[in-house]
C-alpha cells in the first residue's frame, strides 16, 4: 500500500488535509468473571497471563446481542468459581467469578498506564 504524506499547517476546522486514524488492536483474553444481567451478561471481566500469573486486564461490556449475551451466560454458568482466580485479587462486588477456561476475542483501542484495556468491544468467545 502506498501512503502519501501531505504536510500542511494545522487548522481547527475540518478539512481533507488532516485525517484522524484510530488504531484497533485485537487480543484473546481469559474470562475471569462476569456481571449478571437478567437474561445474560452485562460485562465480562478479563485477565491476562504474565508468566505464571493471571492479572486483571479490565472489562468489556459491549459487542454482543441479547441472544449472544444469553449464550455467553449459559457457557460461563458451567464454570462458576467461589473466588477469583487472579494472582492479585480485586474487589468487584457484582462479580460472579469463573474458572478461566473461556477466552474472549476483544478489539480495543489501547492499554492504559494502569494496564487496563481501553474501549474494548467483544467479538467472540472460545474454549481454552
């Protein structure tokens, strides 16, 4: 792909010489918990393996339909755990913790300085 660069002075109005391009990153993250919704899930809590540790990476709460939300809930209900499997536990009063056997495919904009996903969107669920 050939990309030509045009140098122009910045102007505060909209014009074709300045383009805002957002990067989208993708990743597979173990699901460590979820927030219940009456018919499915409201959000998924995600982790990340760092060596032998499983650390919290944030949550994702968008990207699914009601039907998919219900399907996710049915799968996660089979692996509910009494406590979080994270190396360093976190307080999430609404969380239902699960064994990290399912992975969420997530698109996200960035990882914050705290190590959390920014602007995540759910794209799919798969087994380990």
